[in-house]
């Protein structure tokens, strides 16, 4: 289960997951994008979580700790969604992450909290970014989490 909470605009977002589970670390840029975008995800130690270079995943600099466990959603890049899914969570994954979208000077800070028990959601079995675009409530939640307030 993915749980979000707003700290404030400066601190970013909190995402909670459990050991062995999966989470989506959100990074959504809503303004118009250049035709080719590069996005860099880094962890608390400035290790490469995943790079998206010229709108394609580039794993050459991905740190071994994240290999085979982190992926993005290329079909959502054009919509400004550069979120990543992290699978098989480990206690050492806990901490701050940063998504930086170059050429538009956008940064999103996300803090991952990893617990040692699995939380189950009976009403929402999936938390992938691909699901966000098909559920209006989730899209509104994602916009709110991204810092947009709808009235």
C-alpha cells in the first residue's frame, strides 16, 4: 500500500512501504515539457537510482543496489510523470530521494519510510503510476500531492 502525506512545499512527500513490498516514488511535472527530457533520481548518498536520458531509461550509471528493483513508466513521460517503482523494499532503502527534471529546473524530494510489516489495502490492490491515469480520484490525489490545490 502506498501512503502519501504532504510535509510542506519545501520538504516534499513521504511514501511508506514495507520490507519485501513495492512503492511508487512520485515525480510529476505538470507544465509543458521540452521534446526531449532528462530526469535523474538520486538517493540520500547521491547514488543513481534511475536516470531517464532523452526520454529513455538509462541504466548504465544505476547503482547496483537498485538494479533489477527500480523501473519507470515510459508511457507516462509525455504527461510529465517520471515516477519510479521500487520493488523488493529493503530496510536500507529508507531515506530521502530526489527527482530532478533538467532543462525545466524542477526537483521533487520524496522520503521513503520502510516498515518491517506488510500493509494491505482491501480497496486499492494496485499502486502503479500507470493506474493513476485511469482513476480520476487518484489523478486528483496525485495533483494534490504534487502541490496543486484544486478548488
